[in-house]
C-alpha cells in the first residue's frame, strides 16, 4: 500500500507509458503503406534498369552489414550492463583495466577493415556504373535550366536535317561524347516548363521518352546553375554542372512512366523541376521521334554554358 493509503503501485504509470510507447511503435512500423514484398528493398523503389539492380544490391548489403555490426555492439553493451551491474557483483567499483593493447588494437583494426570492405564494394560498383560504351544505342542531351528541362534526342530522324557533331547549339557538349553521335544526326528536341504535364498520368514536367532494352547515354549540361538529374526508379543521379558536362548510361528494362526530379537545391523554384520518363518499345520510341519532327521540333536547343578551360584540359587528358 502506498503512503497515501492507495493500493495503486507507483510503478504502474511507468509500465502503462511503456506499453503505450510500444503500441505506438508497432503502429508506426505497420502503418507505413509498405507491403511485405517492399521490405527487402529497404525503402528503395522497384528498380527499372539494369544498373539499378546493382545499386539495390549494394544498398541491401550495406544495410545487412550495418545491422550485423549494430547487433554486435548492442549485444556487447547489454551484456556488459547486465553481467557487471552492481546489484549482481556487490562490488562498488569493479577492477579497472587500462592500456589493454590487444583490445585497443582490435578497436582500431576492425573499423578499418569495415570501412575498407565498404570502400571496395562501392568503388567496384561505381566503376561499373560509370562505364561508357563506345557506341551507345541512344544518346540524349539533357539540358537543365531554371526551372525545367529540355531533351535533345541525338538521332537520325526523318524530316530533320543537320549534324549533331557540328551543330552550334551543342557546342557545350565535349568532343569526347560527340564521337558516339550518329553521322548527320539532325535530331529532335522537347522542352518543358513547370506547368507542362504528362498527358497520360497528369504528372507535372516534360516527358523524356526512352526505348526499353537499349543502352541510353545521358549527356548532362546546364544553362545556368548546378542541377541534378535523377530518375527515381533508375536509382541513379548525377549533377548537371554549367561548363562541366557529365554523362552516364542506363539500360531501361521495364516499360512504364516513371518520375524524375532535380536533386540539387538550385533556387527558389527547385521543387518545380520535375519531369517524367516514359519507357516504351523501340518501335514506339522511333515513332515518337517522328511525331516530334512532324510538330516542327527539329534540330537542337542550346545545350548550355560552354566548357570551362579546366574541363577541356580534363577531356584532353582522357583522350
């Protein structure tokens, strides 16, 4: 009985709060909208390109390693707290261990090994993801600007004349990437605004069309500030830097319309820099390019700021 005559134990409120906290945690864990099939991806969207599978595997491996290390550390902490508690040993101050060289060496070597393993797998996958094929099937010049995107399709399209390798609008694209351009590619283009919407999904932003199963090279250029080109289910993004063109390649392996966005804070309307990616069959992709040519969207829009001297020197060293 408590001092005030009540039978209520002072521990009950604490237990009740603990039960409430556990219930709230269970609700949060089960009310996220994810299904059991989503759990193995650990928060990542469903991959829709060949490279995305490699990125997902690296993500899952990193989580597995982190959970294993976390379980070991928490296990050691709980074991130490339980087996060396004062109420069990009846010792006010347990023996103090100082300058234990084996343990100190262990604490130094093990983290170095862990970091080295992470570095190895990251560098291995990054090297594969950033490889550029000498002859990609499709090349798209992605132009970022405040506050939307333009897409220059470097293709031979019926009804469009010109040569992408010498076109003044593409002067910002390095010769390193122009080597892979098709000969006499007049090309077509598609530009968007923040108010542009995809006619099928009504999602905001312009729509970039890509052929399924083909190797696509993105050459990224900017007209103003640094942006970042991110196709969410490709699990891949890269900065779009003025005067410093970047490039990467993907092979889309699933048809559908997917979301893309700018992942670099680029100014007041950054949140409106959205776009869509529509992956279709190669035949439908070719038909879409012809439709753009019929609309008069032939040739190329300006790619952006010319290469800086530093970037030209870097390219010369690569070549």
